[in-house]
C-alpha cells in the first residue's frame, strides 16, 4: 500500500503539467492524462493516512522540489515542499522558506507574507548560523517586498528597521536604498505625530 501511495503521489505531480495543456489543446491523450491526474489526486487523498513518510521525505524529492523552484515550476515545487513542512527538523523549516519564495514568484504577496512570517517564527528554534542566518535575512527582505506590494509601507519600514538592527554591517546598502524607496523617514515622522 505504501509503495502504491507513493507512486500515485508522484504520478500526480508528474502529470500535472498535462492538465494545463489539456485546457489549451484538445487532444484526447492529454485529456485522458488530465483525468488520470484527477483520479490519482483522489486516490492520494484517500491513501494519505497510509503513506510511508520515509519514502516521500526522501532527500532526493526535496532536491527535486528545489529544481522545480529554479525551473519556475512553482505549483509542483509547492506540492512537494508542503509535504516536507509537515515533517520535523531543519528541512521542514527550510521548506516553509521555499514555499514563501514560490508564492512570491507567483506574485501572491499575501500568502508569501504569511509564509515568511511563519518561517521566521520557526527558524529561531534552530542554530542561527550559516545557511539559516542567510535565509532569515532574505526572508526579512522578502517581507519588505511583500508589505510594499500589499500597500503596507509602515510594516515594510518596520521590517527594514529590524534588518538594520540585526544586520547593521551586512545590509547597510540595502537598508539605505529601502529607506529611500519606501520613504521610511517620512512615514516614521508622520506616525510619530
């Protein structure tokens, strides 16, 4: 049962691009693949409780999700990262970060913002050195972009201030440019009144 569930999950992921093509091309084979994908997704949902997480959480699948992200296949990457977020450990937290990047690339700024806030709340439970420190810094920068795109300059400026405090020498140029672009000095003065 476990191998069948695993196969169905990956069949669903691999066939998903055909669903998109089925909407634009009227090919019987592509439409059949789309139906198979829908059936596989239904079977996957029914079988989820019996899936062996060790099979799905194979590091090769995590690397595949990162490749999908790099290739701009955000929907596929999100599906795999979502499975990893339910696991324990650092890879689960990193998967939350990568989910945020997928949402950001799709210009879904609300979901990206919520995902990066979630990531930042979780990353503090791990050693903040090396990769985690870089991810934390980038997540803050992505949050600035999300808040700016969502029309929330006050929140964006608050994150810029946090970046300036936490990474004074590393992000000096970024902070300067962000403050100018967002007009943070005006916002702070206006809010103080």
